[in-house]
């Protein structure tokens, strides 16, 4: 195993959420650059995305954080582990970042679970970012849509997978080996496999335990089936892009076709990344950055 080399942040904070849980924020300060607030998907941790966000430190004021029950943030069990609270958490993080480190143009950069939470917050509340970058939000089409049944089957398979997955490993190396063997993760960059394994494991006396419990991970997959989240881009209320898995890839991610459909039907700025699956940011990080920066430049953010 190669030791992960997560850069040391310039400052850190513990941001308190509306229910008292605290999330660990880390800031990489830039004197003049606009701000990116970056987090991760279900069951993962933001350090596992280092290959995507580390090169952004040269030009942006970057804040990274782990969601509740993930990575370095507080564990609170099932009480707040749902999309409603997570959408509230994003508001709290946005406020906390501005109050702690000053206001400046700020884009929210989200993946999968947090992309959906950000969409829910925007549609049901207000647009709190200067721009939103959504990486492959696995939204489920409404019942009756041609792709509904495909996504329903996918989410139920993920529930079964999460509930039955191995949750203790003899070492970080053992989880890296698992990533290299699994079809969904063997396409990640090798350094990302190593980063992610170290980020999602909590060392114990005899083994390393997944920080995010299997049952909590499964609950998020199940909740997707009742979110009814299929909004038009105009409903988001501000500049938004969706950067997604390749819909033309043979045996690609089941999220790819629904995302193309949502973007076509809903009028989104849509940027699929060739030859990628759901974890596109750690499969082709440079292409993902270029797509994001192209959008941000287009809207005058960067």
C-alpha cells in the first residue's frame, strides 16, 4: 500500500448542524480565487476524491468536508441519516463556511448522494450557491417513465449489496484489493483506490471497520425510490450543470441513461464524460475538472 498523501489544510472547523451533529470542514486557502465547496457520495469520503480536487487548489479557495456518518465527521446513527436532514446540512455548511472564512463567490460541487441532497434543497428551499456542479446524481425517474423500472431495480440491487457487503477488513490493503477486483471500482485510478480505502475505514483493535455502517448506506439507496426528485433545471433556481457517466459505454453505469433523459427533458447543461461510470471523478479526474471549469467559465464564475 502507498501511504495516502492528503495535503494539509490551512485551517479546519467543526460546523454544527441544525440537530447538533458536527461536520469536519477543511479549507485550502487561496488569496483571490473563487470558492469551491466539495463533498462525496454515499458510503465514501471526500479524501477518496483527492485525485479530482487536489489540482484545483492552485486556482480556487477550496473547502472539503465529509457528510454525517462518513469520513471525519460525527456519527449519529440513523436519526439524521436521511435526505431531508442532509439537505439542511448543506445550508448549514454554506452558512458556516461564509461566517468562518468570509464571503466570496461559492460553487457547490457534489457527487451522487450529495448531488441529490443539493437538488432537493434547491427545489424545496432556495438556491444558496453561486453555481452548482452535480456529478452523476442517480435520480429515479417518475413511475411510468420508460427508465423508471431500470432505476428501481438498480437501487434495490444496491440495497441488497450494501446490507450484505463486507464491513470489516484486516487492513487497508485488503480493501484496496477488493476495490481492484470489483467491476464498479477496478476502473478507479490506483491512487484513488488507495485514498478511498484509507478514507472510509476506521481502525479498530483487530480490524478496520467501515465508518459508514452498511445499514445506513443501504437506507440512502432505498430512500431514492421515494424522493420523487426529477426537477427541471429551471426549478433549481440558479446556474447548474450535470457532469455524468457515459451513456454510450457498453456495460456502463445504470445511472447514465436516466441522467441523459433528465437533462434532455429538464433543460440542464449536460456534460457526459466518455468512458466513465458512476465514480467518474476518480476514473477520469482531469476530464471531469475540464468539464466543470468549462461550465464555470461559461457562466462567468471562473
